[in-house]
């Protein structure tokens, strides 16, 4: 798709894009670009202590960013009806600004649709956050994205509306000892 290639060009040049996910509309940039990450924090008016999640298009890439994927993660990935965001211990190969104080990283695998096509074509994760200012409700449709956000992104990946949950993904935190904590249902 031509529009996906345009979005990739913008991302590779340090831009921030707006895009639909299987949950809500998101904004993001490439995880390898520190300036873009800084700009994303500013755009969201977000405290740097609150970390972003990463999106990848293939579970084979998990080992690039997590030292050891806990066994229970594979079950969650394989058997969850809707892909959760999983917080993994012991992040690696990522900028420090993305890694939490406990060395964890939140990753969601997009396993279908046009967004997965984009994710499979880029060589680094896409940082993702809901397309709203901090503390505002997430945008469920493009027309709900605030003018403030629309005016500050570099590209709108206007794909067909995705029929999804219309709510943010579940967040599950995994510990190296096998402990599982539900952060958001």
C-alpha cells in the first residue's frame, strides 16, 4: 500500500504519525530516534516517568528487546483473543528513555491488518500511545482526535477504520519469577 510506504518514509525521517490500531487511535514514532521520542513526550504533554508502549508486527522480534521472554508470555500471545500489552522484565537494545526504572518494557504484538504490514516493514519497534493529550480520553475514531494533536503530527495513516474493542488494550505485567499482575483489564 502506497500510504504505508509514505508513513514509513515519515517515520524514517524522524516524524510522528497518527494511525488506527485494533483498540484506539494512536500516535507514535520509531523507537530508535531520540529526538522523535522527545517530541512525542512534548506533543502528549506527558511526564517522562510515564513510559510508552512499543508495537511490533511479529512475535519473533520479542527476543531483540527482551533478555528472556517468560514462558507464560507465549501462552498469552498464542491464546488471547485480543492481544494484550505485556510488560516484560529485562528490556534490552532500546533507548534508556523507553525503559522503566525496573528495567521493564511494554510491548504489544499487532498480528493482523494494515498496521501489521507497516510494523513488518520497519526495522525497529513503533512507539505507541493513544492519540490524545495526557489525561484526556482516547480517540476511538479519527474525527475524535483533537485539533491540537492533528496539527502536530507529521502524517496521518488514514487506513480503513478497524473494528476493534474501542478501548485501550489490557496490560499484563510479567515478572522473572513467573508472577503475573493485571495492570488494566
